[in-house]
C-alpha cells in the first residue's frame, strides 16, 4: 500500500480550503481511502457533502495515488446549518444574483488549485437523486452531507448499499454524546449501519468513524 501520509503540498491546499474537516480527521480519511483502494482495487470513491472542497482534497489525493476517481456529490446550496441565521453560515458564499448559497465556484477552485481535476468528478444535485442512479460498487463512501434526521436517513439508505464487500464506509460528525453535537449522523447512519450487521467499526478519529463492509 502507498505511504499513508498525504503529500505536504496537497495537505497545505487542504488546510487552506474552507470547510469543516479537522486536519487529523482528514489525514485519517486519506489513510482509510488508501486502505479501501487496496481492499477493493479499481473501485471508485464517493464523497457525500463536499462544501468548498476541503475533505475532497484528502480523498481526491488518495484517488490520484490509487489511480481511481472520486465522485463528489453536493447540491452546493448548503445544509440547514449553513443557511442565513444559522450557526455555520458564511455570508460571502451566498450568490447575490439569486440570494441563495452557492459553494460550487469555491469547490471548483479548490480542486483546480490542488491539481486534482482529473481525479474528482462533481455530481451537483440532491444526494438521494444521485444515489438512485449510481450503480458502481464503491471502495469507499464518505458521508458528510445534510445533518438533519431526514437527510441523514436518506444518505444511509441511498449510499450504504453501494459500498462494495470489503469496502469502507466513513461517516463524519458522529457524536454518541448529545453534549458534543447533533445526533443525526450517529442515530441515522452510524447505528443503523452497525446494527444491520453489514458493517464493522475499524477506527475512530475525532467525530470520524471508519467502518468496513463485512456482511
Ligand atoms: N465535507 C465538507 C463539509 C460538508 S458540509 C468539508 O470537509 O468541509 C455539508 C454539505 O452537504 C454542504 O455543502 C451541503 O450543500 C451538502 N448537502 C446537504 N444536504 C444535501 C443533500 N440533500 N444533497 C446534496 N448535498 C447536500
Ligand atoms: Mg462534517
């Protein structure tokens, strides 16, 4: 398997990109993607929730190293908590012409600056709509999209079946203790995945959970 550490130049791009992926969790995601590609050679990766492309760099770099492709899914209109008046709103990400969030230009710029355009394919639209027309087994699926109950449940139902046997399911913002954060990724994605008997936990770093498809 290739060296698990991300190239320092690319890591600098990731750290400069806007978004919500803590560095040590990004590094763990990158390492998990390299492992996933070794376990399921030739299969692509998917990221559900890209925002401005921060986590995309760790995963896109792993895709490049492994000669595969990352599908980056996002409607680029922001999650509930990114909307005006909510905790994680960034006003300069609103498209003034239409008055709604648009992170796609930033995302494109991040991927371009990192030199990863040949290894990242963006799917701009509803996660559930993309999941419904997707059929290639995934070496790795990283879920970091909408954190409300309904979107999280739809991401679980739509994407986890696409993880290949032996492949990896990575889930972000998993907080077993409600005092630490919202419960939807934990209750609607992590617990059902483990409870289904199809997935076994492999590693936990911060709020990132790395699961292997074992069933
Ligand atoms: N992974 C990113 C953060 C993602 S934030 C990082 O490392 O910084 C969550 C993203 O999920 C937002 O960009 C939002 O637009 C997207 N999202 C939320 N619900 C969605 C849905 N139903 N379909 C597609 N994208 C969605
Ligand atoms: Mg997150």
